[in-house]
C-alpha cells in the first residue's frame, strides 16, 4: 500500500521523467519504507549545493537599441545613475546590462533582480509591466520597449558554491 509519506521503488521509478531524472543519486534509491519527504529533501539539499540558492527571485527584463555612442552613453548612465538608485531600494537583488553589437546598431538588455513582485511595485509603481526609462536614457537610445517581462529565476548557478 502506497501512502503520501511512503512510496515503493517501482512507483518512484515510474514517476521519473526527463525533467527530474538525476535528482536522486543511486545512493539515495528509496526502499519500500523510505519517506518520500526525506528523499525529496536530500535531493533538494544536493541541488542547492550544486546549483545555488533555493530562494526564487524575479528577473525584470527590458530591451533597447542604440548607436555605438548611444550605448556607451547609456552604460555611463546605467552605472552612474541607475545602479546607485537601485541599490537603495528594498528588495533589489542585482542587475545586469548586456550589450550585443550588430550591423550599425547595438542591442541592450537590462536584467534587474528582485526578491518579489511587491519589490518590483515599489520600483515601477502599480503597472509592474511598464518600463521605467528616465529622460537621460531616452536621449541616448534609438528605440526601447515600453513594457518589460518578468521571469522567476528557478536556478541560480552564479550563487552556487564550488
């Protein structure tokens, strides 16, 4: 008889999919009386050590384009104005400015990290999908998204310890 707290080896094996194969190592193969919760906790502990912190953060992603000179000016604006302001906000967890040089223009992508959507609201206001683009940034960009996308970070390999 299988309960919510225990599972037999065949049941667990039949539940394996390509998305969760490898979560349990051979040394943690369950027996018929092994609590599922204990197996799950062991696998999660190993994955936290391997892939980084468990806490999910929100990635706020925004795109823009600029000339090469405009991209350089935006970088200065980002490091001189945006980052210092973000660091003062409760719930802000980091930021990236990505640059991709293309034929005749530069693609920019900004990724800011937040502890929750409430933290995003404190930054962006009630419309969390509205891009926050200061006049200084607008002046050096040739185009930018009016809306942003939010994604949950489910694996943070950068925070993982070796």
